[in-house]
């Protein structure tokens, strides 16, 4: 792998400002939050604030526009939703009239699953209030969503396409929106959401508070932020584009024909009870899922060709532990919170280095430790280039390790085993099925925010060469132009 350490850069004129130090391990009850919210927070089992919460909540309460750069799993959903709920409590009422419950906060998320997850969190945090929250996303019947919108909701969580459908059908009015949150904001631009996003924002009052959250930030996102946020404060709790510190990352060189065997071997060898296996194409996703299923693993596939109902069911079954392996395309890469997921395996090296950060962010969440294995096809120059892009983005030297596998034997294992003997893997033959190992909690999650001595983020310091173009070396200019014309990746369409 290359030794070069080129970091994705941001324009140096981004209007970020440094934020002051936050006391360590702050409790939620030190904040001016209503008892109803504090009760819901306590019932969620949260004792102290995570670093992003300790930094962002007071700023959001103050009314500032915030651009949050936080690693996945750091509690950013609560970081924006709790202060917004607090502010909306001023309008809390029990009236049955829809007019008394206009949409005041709009949360936009790039995938249906993420929208659903954020909505569930917000419903939990607002449980003891009279504020109403609803989620709308595509792929499911519009009628129940319409009925809910017509009763009036203060917080609306949505994917862009379906929200536009509701706006066009006059099912919701957004002229009283005071707060807008763009979750996983880089994705909003990256896969062609920008035109939809711009249309939605055109329906909103100009005077509003805007919050923008993402684990990764490209220069394009910063430019977007400049145009949509007013005098934003950059809140940063870990170096952007960094991968979770508590995730063990390994890269294995594997022959194309041995990749499936390698997945089974790694699961078995590292006693991994549950994993998401990421692939780059929908076709490859379905094929690998079928193959692992034949190997006796309880497997589900999650990709853009599945109906929304199938996708949600697959995810729920995985969350309940009824499925060992979820084979997924990048529709599952963003923001999804799966408690204690021990491992992520990249069956394919992602085409976009930033997707690597998001994929492996599915493990090691809420401070637990996790495993992230990437299979790099031996002798494949394309894979080597993609791995090199990852190396540059995460600023960590990648050691490509060989993976010892015996040659494949055409034997089908017993379906009753949790991790069946894999003919191609020697060590897999003798070992018994293993129970789900809960990874230990990582101290990172409890760490207070410590601002860097240098207020400028690492990715804002750019060498003259990339500063000229203003583009990350990992983001090709043509992609942005394509995005502006509404182009989508072949594998994945924006969610409506
Ligand atoms: P998020 O980054 O918003 O997806 O959150 C990741 C996980 O952390 C979720 O399971 C949250 O329920 C959990 N979480 C959020 N805030 C806290 C907190 N202050 N203490 C403990 N867990 C939290």
C-alpha cells in the first residue's frame, strides 16, 4: 500500500469557529432541560452525555446553526433531537386541532432505515411530552403516513423523495418549520439527493435553525453548509473521516474464488456470532446471501431491489439476533444502530473510501469494541487502488495480510450448526459452535471532549495542490457534476 498520506481537504475559508472546553462527564440534569425530557433520557439508560452531546446540546439550545462532525455511534441523534424537543416544548399543547401541531422540526435522512431509526429515538425522547413525531419514507403505502400528517406533527422525519410526494399532495405544509436537521449530510449530496434537497429547502422559511451532521465531511458538503447554514459552529469530537478507535481493522488478501470461504473462516476463527457482510452490487448481495445460506448460516440480504417491507423485516430479524449474517449493499452502511454488532466484513472493497468509514461504523458502536475485516482480491489492481484510497482517508497504514485457506471441497455442511464446518477452511472443521460474544465497552464513549490545541481541523489544512481544486482526492469532480444532474449510483438509488 502507498505510504502517501493525503487527507481529504476542506476549503480553509469555511466559517467554523472554535468551541470552548466542556467539563468532563457532564450529566444531562446539569442542562436546562425539562423534567419530561430528563425522565425519558433516564429511562433510555443514559447517565452522562457523550462528547458530541456535551458540545452540541448547549449550542443548539442557544439557537446556533451547528455542523457536527462526529463518529458514528457517538450519540449524535440525541445530540440534535433532545435540544430541539426542549425548544419545541414552548409550543406543546393537547389540542386536537391539526393547526395547533404544525411541523416545526424537519429531520432529513438519506435512507429509509436511518429515518425509521431516528424517528424511533425521537419518539422515545418525547414520550412524556405532548409533542408529536412522525416518519415518512418511500417504498411503503402513503395512506397511513398521510393520515398521521393530517392530524398534525411537530417533528417530521423523512427521506427526501417521499417528503416531496407528500408536499406535492399537500399532505404537509412546511412554512412553520423552525428547525432543520440534515443527518448523514454527505450522502445527501453524494448520491444525487441535491436537487430534491434544494427543492425541499425552498419550501422552508429562510429564518430557521439548521443542523448538519455527518461522520465524514467532503469539501462539497462544507460548501453546501456555507450556503444553507448561518454562521455555523463546527462541532468536532473526533478527527473527521477517522474510523472508530475501538474497531480492529484488518485487510486480508484473498483469491476471488476463496472469498466466500474466507467469510465463513473469519466468522468461525474469530468466534463472531453476528456480522454484516458488505458487497458492492445488488446482484452480488443476493448471490452471496444465497451461498452463505446454503452453507448453513442464517442469512438475510438487504439491498435496494428488496421491498421496503422486506428491508425493514430483514433488519429487525438481524437486530433480534435471529439472523447470523446480513449481506448488504451500502443501503445499510449509514447511521444504522445495531446494538453490540461484533463485526463487519467487507466482502468487496467499497468503491468510495468514505463508504468504508460508514460501513465499519456499524460495529464498535456506543463504545463497544468491534472487528472490521476487508477482503482485498489478490492480484486485483482495482482493489489495491481502492484500499489505497481508504488508507489515505483514514490516515492509517494498511497491512495486507494473507489468509490461509485450504482448497475448497464440494461438501455441504449440516444446517443445524451455528457456524458449520466449511470445507475450504481447516480450522473451521473441529471448532464447536460459539455463543455470541459481547464486546467489552470502550472507554472512548465516556471520554469528555478535549479540543485540539489547533482549532483548525486536520482536514482543513490542505496542501496547495488540492486547495487549488478544492476537491478531495477521493472525490472525483465528475461525480459532483453528475449528482447535480440527479445521477445515481448504479447500485443504489436515493430513498424516497
Ligand atoms: P447514534 O450515534 O445517535 O446512532 O447513537 C448510538 C447509540 O448510543 C444509540 O444506541 C443510543 O441509544 C446510544 N446513546 C446515545 N446517547 C447516549 C448516552 N448519553 N449514553 C449512553 N448511550 C447513548
